[in-house]
C-alpha cells in the first residue's frame, strides 16, 4: 500500500496537509502512520500528476492553508487501486526487528526492559482503540453492523486493529515470561 493511495482515499473530502496528519492520528494510526514530512511532498507529487487540485483558503489561525481535493483522474486512480489484489506481507515492524537481534545485547535484563516498554506501548495503543470503539458504540446505536458504508468499512479496520493489538500484548506477555524462565534456569 502506498501513501499516495491512502492520501487519495482520505481526500475524498478536501483537506489540508495538516488536516490529513490529524486524520492519520485520529483514525488510521493503527495500520498506517505518516509524518508531515512525507505527506506534503506526496501531495505535491499527486498534484503534479493531475490526481489532485489545490486552492488556498483562509485559516482559522495563522497563514492561509492549501486545501487539496481529488480530481476525476485521482478518483479513477483510487478506484483502480481498490480493485487490485490485496498486498500482504509488506508490514514493517521496527520493534520486531529489534527483538530479532536482541541477542546482541547479551543481557536478558535489557531484553526484559525492552519488552516491558514495548508491552506498555502496545497496551497504550489497544487502550486508545478500545476508547474509540466504546465511544462509537455509545454514540451510535447502529454500531457496528448497521453503520452506513462510509463508516462500516473503517469499523472493520478498527476491529482488526483491536484483534492485532490484543494479540501483540499477549505475545509480549508470553515473551517476558519466557525470558524470565530462561534467566531462572541459567541461575541454577
């Protein structure tokens, strides 16, 4: 999945780069992250390719803001991407690569500290997703299966985010327990 396509999907409703960054944080951070340093150059490339247009609008605060919107070509590109076969096994997890090489530290206490910190981060992400789900459920009696399509499909991603997040926390707990067992065995 390319950032370009994610931005095209997000721009079904016109938005500024800053608005898009906020939308990443609020809605899709459980499966995609992007920084402003990635968003703005990508928006410029998409505009040069004719997939977006932009216009300058007043800002509630500070200088004017540039608001981007899909063109017909942009919508066609988005739809073509949505019709492609799913791409799996492209996820990059830096923290999992760190676990892979953890033996380099030659210190189980540091490994435990790393995994403890990782578990905390993973649990924090799950709690944030659970809060979104609880709020959504409380505010909308149609949740989850009677939601309109433009909310139903995002809810499916939230469901996966929760399942993956909970599984990762469980995995971290198991890793911590296994390392502690290894340490105890070596001390005998």
